[in-house]
């Protein structure tokens, strides 16, 4: 990775950063979409030494040039409008605002319900973008690991419940449980994700008690939904009695569904101590553990063989990123990011992999090229619908507070 020192003139106060900001060792300081609020914050950042990946800077510069050349007023307006990627990027910070001061500042059930409704709305606007955000987590700040994990687990719970045709009320109970299952250890999860050593004994003790404590906090806050509370209480229990905190052998179906989504998302999420499993390996493990039951089958069907965000090799010689699923799990729509010789391309070109010349020949292990690439570049800068409708339904501060640079 080649770094370029960040010029002061390139940072627009009060507007989202269009690139990730790193220190001279490439360590992430501020994620793309973060807002530098004032001169004092900017001074502190520059004094620490702020750099941008040169390839990422070039991609943003190219997009800005293309935007400047657009004559259509709708596309010109899009440059300042928040998009779905910006909303997804902001979601962890919004959940942190909601729960970051627990237990001193309790969260009300209606606040959880409003946040869940916003997430559901984002998924409904483009489920493939939601899956992309879940799969491509390289640039996510590990401080927000617990918050991102809760959101991603909630999204997977939504997709599972719908695929299994659960009633609307039960589905929302499951989503609410996913968002709150780890509310007692959200900050601990961030610390553990950042540490380069195994879990300490003191941390193990906190982890083993967090379902019981979360139920206590939710009950005190006024939650009366029995399914919600049961799912949280039992989401780490196992039928063989080896789970915690009670070692139960009889577990509610809603809790089993939450555990499946929780474990799957943990396996494909990155931590400092270990790399994430591939989607394919995580799916194989889940299938074996669940003996091919309806829950593991539902997860596999939602992600498919090649979910959005997966980096693949095409028969054409191109390398691409899956952007849209199709009815054929083996043949999604792919955005080519190289030419047939492996050289990076400037423009997004989509490939229908059901055609023999563009067929997927396998996954690509090296994801570094995609990690440096803004998702808007992958999906095509001019093709992102603004998310104004999502913002209108967002909980206070969500979505509109941290719009992306597009």
C-alpha cells in the first residue's frame, strides 16, 4: 500500500471523508464517511500524521472528475445526497449513540424498535448492498466490532425469518433480540476484537454472564416481549447442555435461530487475532453443526455460493466483485475490477456470469484490491439511488448524520 500525505485543503469540515485516513504505518485512524467537525479536530489529526492510500485517492479523484463532467442535474445533486453505503457506514455509530452509555443511560424499547425499523428499511431498499456490507468488513474500525456485529446479525435474522415465513411480530422480536443480545458487552467486544491475545479469564467471566445481564437491563427498561427476552437469555445455550449461562438442554426455536445467525456472522468477521473464515467454509461448518436443518439451509440460500462482496475469478481472466444475486446461485452479476490480464480497470463493467465467457471459475483469496476500493466504485458511481426515503424513517440522528461522500 502506497500512502499519500493528506493535504489540509482536501478535508472539508462538516462533510464526510471520501477516503480512509491512516497513519504512516497504514493503521486506520478515521474510516471513510467520518465527519471532521472543526479546525481543532483537523489540527489534531494532521499533527498525528495523516495519510491516504494513493489508489483510493485516485479512485475518488477520478469519480469527482466524472461527476464534474455530468450535465444532468439529477446526477449533480447525487454528489451531496446520502446513499445506502453512507447509511450502512453510519449504522454502527448510530447504535453506539443509542447504547454506548449503558447502563448509566438505559435504552427504551421504542428506541430499539425505531432503529430496527430503519435497518429493515435499508435492507428492503437493496438487500444485495446489505449483504455486501456484511461480507466486506476490511475497513471497519474494530472499536465498533460489537455494534457492527449486532447489526449484521439482525440483518441475517431478518432474512432467515422471512425465508422461513415467520409471522411479522415474531420476526421483529428476533431482530430486536439480535440488536440487544450483547448490549452488556458491546464495548468489551470491541476491546477483544482489537487485542492480539486470547480471551482473558476476567473477560470470559463477563462473556458468560452477558445474556443474563442483558435480560435484566431489558426488563428494567420495560421490555415485556417474551420472545425477545427468551432469545436473548438463551442465545448461547446448546441442546447438549454445553452452552451458557444456564447449561439448558431445552432451547426455544427463536433462540436457536439467533445463535445460528450470531455464530455465522462471528465466523466471517475479522478480528486482530484471526482472519475471517470464507463464506464457503463458514457455511460448511454451519451445515455440519446443524445437520443440514432449515436454519443452516436458510443461511446458505441467502448468501449463496458467491454473495455480494465476494471476490471472484472469471473465465474471461478478469477479477470481479459480486454485486447482485440472481435466481441461479452459481451465476450472480459481477463488477469486473481488472481486465483479462489482471490490470486494474478505471470504469465499472458488469458481467453476467451465466454466460460461459464470464463464468465464475472460483473465489480469489487476495482481497486487498477490493479493500482499497470504495463500494460506490464497485457498484458504479452514477447508479446509486439516493436514500432519502430511508432517512425519513430513520431514528434520530441515523442516516442523515453521517452521509457518505457521494
